[in-house]
């Protein structure tokens, strides 16, 4: 059987950086994110006894090196004795460059594979499954603003604001499309083992989550800006103080952060966040979108500016 699903990346405002259980890929803390609308990954999964091996095509090219992680995800969803699968993935944004492509990919893969295997699972169960493949993928099962809670033994995920509740828009300045040298998963394991700031980062996550939750409930942009920028800079401080250091920024990253600071000084409602890559994401209220786009377009080294509102969670598409 074949099924088609679509998912979008999500951008964390209170970040996931650290694992409590490597085997089950359980995050060390909760996190809070925005699911995007206009960056999309569409995934087709077909199971057939006629296939002799799994195959994976990403944006038209065979990707055997990514297959082991994808096959493990399919085994978790459909059982290790499942038929072999043909997987075809298409995305409209750069992959592996700090734009949460693995979140969108594993969310879409989990939804498509469950459907293709004829299994009916709700979004919470799909989120838990997706999270084993990639922690941030669990959040892309839900739309709007999403919180992931981490219990002792499991995660639970849900929307805390719907798409229409708050007109937040993300303007992304892309300056380097190439895939990151070190995956987030490997880098966070290194941080936990070597950064002297790691335990302090983990201890303070609950306070940041509470501040972000309250800001979202009150639609308090200034409060969300404050906690999100602080949380982002703390995560990068943990990365920078890992041994060897994990530095995803470049000089264009810093120029984009400076541009956001200048716009804030002239009272534009905007703040930045940055993940495991050099791209800067500016979260804006509607009146700041055009000035931020203009500022990013004027920065030497910015190759592409993408804009997205809040989007829906991963879902099955008709037409498989
Ligand atoms: C910086 O979800 O990619 O984007 O669970 O190992 O696949 P794995 O990690 P991943 O890490 C995301 C890290 C981040 C922050 C975030 O999205 O919360």
C-alpha cells in the first residue's frame, strides 16, 4: 500500500538540546516551537512484497546513506518484518542546514508510513513515534504553537495556540545552503559530555518554558521575544563551550542578528532565533515583516529570504 503525507518544519523558541535516554531518543527537557506553513516536505511511502530492498529518493536523487535511519523509523512504525518500502521525499527548502528539515521529514515519514501500513494512530501516538527518530519531529505533528512535555519515561505533545490565534510570521535569512558538518544529535551528546554550562542549561529550561507559555497565553510579544532570544543564546553558549566547540554561526549570522537589534531599537516587533545552522530566523508581528525582509535582503551574503506564517501539523494527503 502507498500513502502520501506532508509536514512542515518547526522552529523552537525554547530549544531541545540534550537527551535523557539515547536508546529511546528522549529529550532531557521540554521544548516549545512554532510550526511553519510555507516550508514543506511531502513524503510518499509504498510498502510492497515485490520490493527486494528499501529505497529512498530525496528531491529526485537516490540517498542510500540516509536509508539506515529511515529504515529504523519504518521498523518502529510497521514492525521489523514489514515489507520493503519505496520512499520518495520532496522539500522546497534547504536540507540539513539548520532549518529543521529532519523534523519535517520524520513527521511526514511517520504519518505516511503509518497510513501505508494500514495503522490508525492519533497525533499524540504519531508524535511519540516520530520523536524516537528525531526529537524535534514530534512537534511537527501539531500546528500553531506547540509544547513538548517531557515526562520521566515518555513525551507528550500538543498545540498551545492555534494558527489563527496569533499572527506570528517567521522571516528566514538563508546564507549557506550546505549541510551542517555535525548533526544536532551528535552535537548535543558532545555538549552534555563536555560543556561546563550544560547542567545549568538543563536546570533553567523549566523556568524558560513557563515564561514562554505565559507569554503565548497572554499574546505578549515582548515577553516571548525576551525569553526566546535568551534561550537561543544560552543553547549556543552550551554549544560554543563544548569540546571541541560546536559553532554553527558565520559572519552573516552575526550581521543578521545585528539587523534585528537595529530594528528592535526602532520599536519593530521582531526577535531572532538560530538553530543548528547559520541561518537567522526572525519572528515578527505583521507590521515588522516588510522591514525585516528588506533589512535581510540588503545584507551581503544572504542568498535567499523565506517567509512563513504558522502552519498545520503533519497530515495524510489524498492522491497516493
Ligand atoms: C537546535 O531534533 O535534530 O533544532 O533528536 O538527534 O534528531 P535529534 O535532534 P534534532 O535537534 C533539534 C535541535 C534544535 C533545537 C530544537 O529544534 O528544539
